[in-house]
C-alpha cells in the first residue's frame, strides 16, 4: 500500500501503518468531484470506489482483492491507507490496458465524458498548495495519482521493515518504475529502475534494468544477486 501499511503476513502482525482519517478521505473525495474524475480507496481487504471504473476493476483483479462499490460516507475511521485519483474515459481505456497484465483485463464499457482533459495529471499544477502540503501525492500512471498520509512513503516503510528484520540499508535492493517508488529507490543501498520507468525514477536510480516486458526484475536478480 505504497508504504502506508507493512505486514508480516506469516504472523498477521502489523509492522507499520499510517492511514488516512475519515475527514481526509472525504476531503480528497470532494476534491476529485471538482475535476470530473473518480477515485478509489484502498483498505487491508478491498478496493473501494463510489462507482464502477476500469482502473479499479483491473487493480482489484491483479491484487486478488474484492472491489466494493460503496458510499464514502460509510467508510470506517482509520480503515483507509491510500487513495488513487483516476482520470479515465473511453478514449484512454486502450492506453491504460498497457499497465495491467493480460489476464487482468476486463470487458468494461467506460463512459465517454464531456470536456474530458486527458492531460489533467500531466503535472500537479492544478492542485492547490494547501492540498499538496496536507498529503503525499505521487503520479503512478499518466491517468492516476496516489494520495497517502503526508508522513508516509515506500522509503519510510522500507526503513521500518529493515529495522524489523535487522537488515542494513546497504544490504537492500529496491526495484521500481513509477512515482511512488522514488523514496524507496533513494533509501535502498542499490536502487534499480525498470527500463520502462518514469524519467524521474531513472534519474534517482543507481542502475537501470530491462523493461517489464523483458523480465527486468529477473535481469536485476541475475546481475546483482545470483552472480
């Protein structure tokens, strides 16, 4: 969950968590309505959205979690760890399909929106400064932004996990490709960017491996671990 929740699944033990309170969830929800976008909220057990949408449907399938359509007023206090802002319509469904495995793709008709701004998430200039100061906001795809607690990111989570396991920073390899991987790449002793990673992630990385389609993770494991 992008660093907002770290679990030891074998013991069902929470190592670190830093969720978004209900007032913040509602603030983020109302913010999306100003820009004709939608969103989903992610808990330990489900992807939750006020409406069916392509991105959340695929995310739920890929992560093997339920997709619940629910009024956000019904969400429990302290149960949400991250929120994805989603800017999708019929025109970009094919492009968004490239972010998901073939087995996760679904037959879902996306509504074509009037006055749709495809490049709304091109930068964060449309977001007010006070909103940016309240949350950590990261671009995960051209059509999605991730919003989590201000004092949370994958780098902080990786440090918490390393301390829990007794692993030194210089012993850690982190591999990533999108905006929410930046802090993790910076924290690790060896930060590796995928060949298809955002330019900003490649600039932070110590090494750039092959793309997802070229088994870039396996390439990095062979180069830095097995060899």
